[in-house]
C-alpha cells in the first residue's frame, strides 16, 4: 500500500483507520472519502473528497485522480439499518462494492472490504465457528456480506485482482460512534457507564457475540494488506476475533472500575433476532496461521482503555461523548 483511497472514511472504522494510515504512510498518501463532510480529524487533517459510492464513475475518477494503488472500501449499511431498509442495503452494499471492484480492476489496485460475523446464519456452528463452514444468513446484511465475499473471490479468480477481507466481529471504539449495527450496544454501554452510570441493553443477557477493540481491527487490516500474497490460502474473508462476551460480561468488567454501574434490559426484537442468528464464538486460527493475526486487547485491557479515553473526554468538557 502506497497511495490509499478509503470510502466511508468518516464512519466508525474509517475515522481511526485514516488517522493511523496517515501516520504510517504519510498524510498526503491517504485520501479519505465519504458521502458527507464532518469536522473530524480524518476529514480535516489530510486529503478529503465527497464521494457517493453508488456513483461508479465518481468512484473511479476519485481513485484515478489520486493515483490510488489501494482501495479500502468501507462504505456500507450495518445489520440493523440493512434489515430495516433491505432494498437500499442491497443497492448500496452490493452496488458500492461492485463499483469499488470495477475501479480497482481498471486501475490495478489492491482492494480491502470488511465482511462480518453477519455472514454466518442460524445453521452455522455456534462455537468454534470454522473459517470454512455453512453460510446461510437470514438477514439482508448477511446476504450482502456472503455475496460480497463471493464477489471479491470472483474478481480474484477471474481478473487476478488482489482482494482481501476480514470477517469483523463487533468493533468497540471511543473516537467515532458506530451506527445501525447490532453489536453497537457494547460501545453504548461504555459511553453510558461514564456519562450516566447506567445502561439499558437492547440485547439480552446470555447473548454471546464476538468483539474486538478498534486498534486490533486496524492493525489486522494493515497486516493482512501488507502480507505476502503467496502465503494466503483464504482471501475473502478471514475470521478475526479477540473475545466472546454477553452484556453481563462487559458490565462485570466495567463494575471492576465503576462499582455502581447499573445494567438493565429492554430487549429489541429486531436486533435480538439478528444477534441470535450469529455465532457465539468464531475460530480465528486461519488468520493466525496464514498472516499472523494477533490481537493484543482482551476484555480487561479494552475496558481500561475505553473508560480512560471516555472519562478524559467527559472531564475536558465534551459531555456529549458519543
Ligand atoms: C453490526 O452489528 O452490524 C456490525 C457487524 C458485526 O458486522 N458491527
């Protein structure tokens, strides 16, 4: 990766990824694009361009003018929004990916796009979910993610395009909020623990899902993209995870630092049914073996880091920390 264009760069992953990549590859070597402009570091501290990924010509123009050799295609609707707006999700998630793949083909770019634990479904083994297994999701998001994995493999086999991907679990971060996801509750819980000392979870106790802290997700993207392609047996997409937790597990970790934290439940049937179709704990051994995936944040380290960053922002007057 030398000249990197990121789509959806002002979202939860892109905000941290853009800043981290500019540190490593140089500010002017990373173009952040998004459908709207925000006054955030990713948008204002380096090259930024407005881009709607459903406009294929505009996406190609942006990559061509920037002389990109890598496209990190992050723009997508997450699971809950996709389930509420399935047609829009198909158009944006699949249309945007197709446009990114076509631009990458035209310009001979490397391409990364995230898949998700949402690519699995109720028929998938719940624990130790293997890299290669049954993928019959019942959600539009899941259908998009499986189709996206297949499409990226297709471009690799048919055109020799260097496509690589990760099946992300829920990602926890403090700088940019997630939006429209099922696993967002984990981020919300940390924010509310610091802001109000209590949180009402829309996901029920006992619902275990994989999670990972954002710095590990970002290092995983960079390591995978920089890895020698000849070592990869898989491409689209690798299982990655750092922990399997339910709301009670996270609350217990928060209470070790904030003993008065209160957790209650008001379960949302849409989000609960999405979570019920996902694995409890996936197996990331292919990622470890093929390119050395090694997350450093476990639950306790993540809780320490999340709470200290959020508390710092609260005390510096940024009360509206999400
Ligand atoms: C979501 O909850 O939709 C995402 C995901 C796990 O893909 N965070």
